[in-house]
């Protein structure tokens, strides 16, 4: 999965994904030389990568796609507005925006969680 993510990140604007790409390369190097990986450390690093990729995906979306995504998320949030407290809804909306941005950009997840 790291290899697939690395390849996809290389196809996208480097400016947006420079830090996550470097972390992917670092983890790949670490795994390549580790006789026995520290799975807890690796899980943490993979989760970090996923979080950074998700955040960068929002920034990397072309303006038109970002507007379509925002409209989709706004419609979804409006349906749940009366049933969910504002803080929870805000958190869910951010997760949805990040997930949909990843899907639009075809960015695979790598975390083991």
C-alpha cells in the first residue's frame, strides 16, 4: 500500500504532498532495512501519513472539484443538522470532506488501524 500511495503522490502536485511523500519514503526505507519492524511505531507513522495525506488532499483539489465537494458535504450536513450537536457535526463534516477528497484524488489509505 505504501508503494501505491507513493506512486499516486508522485502523480499529483508535489507542493501539496511534499511532506507526506517524504514520510512515505522514510517509512519504506525503514521497513526495507528492519529485520523485525517495531509494529507500534510503524502503526503510528502510517497513521501520521494518512492524516497528512487527508489534509493535503483538501488543499490539492482543483477549485471546481472542491466547490462540488463542499456542496455535497453541505447537503449532507444539512440533513443531520437537527439531530447532531454542532461540535460532532463539524468533526463529521471534516472527516467526510477529507475522505471524499482522498477518493476523488484516488489516494489509498496505509494505516494498520
